[in-house]
C-alpha cells in the first residue's frame, strides 16, 4: 500500500469501486487509513490470514509492489480464487528474477501499454497522479493524443453502476458515460521507456 498504490486506489474509491489494500508495513497501513482507504494488516502471500477477510464485492486483485517475485507469488496464490483473468501485475522486469517464463504465464499485464513497476514509480515520484477522465465519445485504446493529457497511462475504466474493467495490453473500447482512470504525468520522466 505504497503511495503510488494508494493514489490509484483513492481514484477507484472516489469512482465508487470497493477497494481493499493489504500490506505488512504498518506505515503504509496508517497512510492508507489516513487517506480514507480500507487497509488490512497482512501479506497477500499468507492465504490463511486473508481467509478471514470479507472479499464480497472484490472481483479483481492487482499485485502492485516493487518486488516482481512477490507480485508473482501473490498472483499464483490468488488466481484460483479470483480467476486467472482477474489477477493483474505490472510488466515483469526480466532482469530482476529468474522466474520470467512463469511470470508471463500468470495473471494479466496491468495497463496499456504494460509498464514495469519501477517506471510507474518514477512517473509517480516525478509528479504523476491518478486522474479520472470522463469519456464523451466512443474510442479505443491506445489513446489518441487529441483530448487526453500527455503521458497518460490508462489503468482502469469505471462504467455505469460502478462496473470496473482493469485495463490490460489488449485493445479496449471506451464508451460515453465511462470514466478512465489513468496515471497522468505532465512531463516525460528520464527513466520512463
């Protein structure tokens, strides 16, 4: 539940999506609660401690930590519960772990285009923030430059009735009445691809 995760979770929460953050770091939990988010003290790797959670209304799991191995283990642990098509992770940094082939077979890549966590974090630290962008005309991702902030990284789409779609590397049709939640930067980040 680091600052990047809390920022994205807050945007989802404001859009009417039920969000549950899990962390084993007390300072992240306290910050999440200060931000008005529901946070649970545990590791997503410890299924026994999480079995007592009420996950009603939670239909997706996003493993978004700085540790690729930890993300992979969380995905493998929870893909049976949520379904393989409802667990997501950032693009894997092949240099970081020896489990690259397993990683590609687990869960779905988050965002369009998928980016490594370090790039997302760099964008956040350089001033990138989750923005809610109202959709007024039908269009497809990837986003056209016209009408969207520069360097917008689409992550979620919230439709009528708080219907959540997690953006992946597949083409996605956007429709009027939906809200696109994207990490938006004003300027390019040196470490961004």
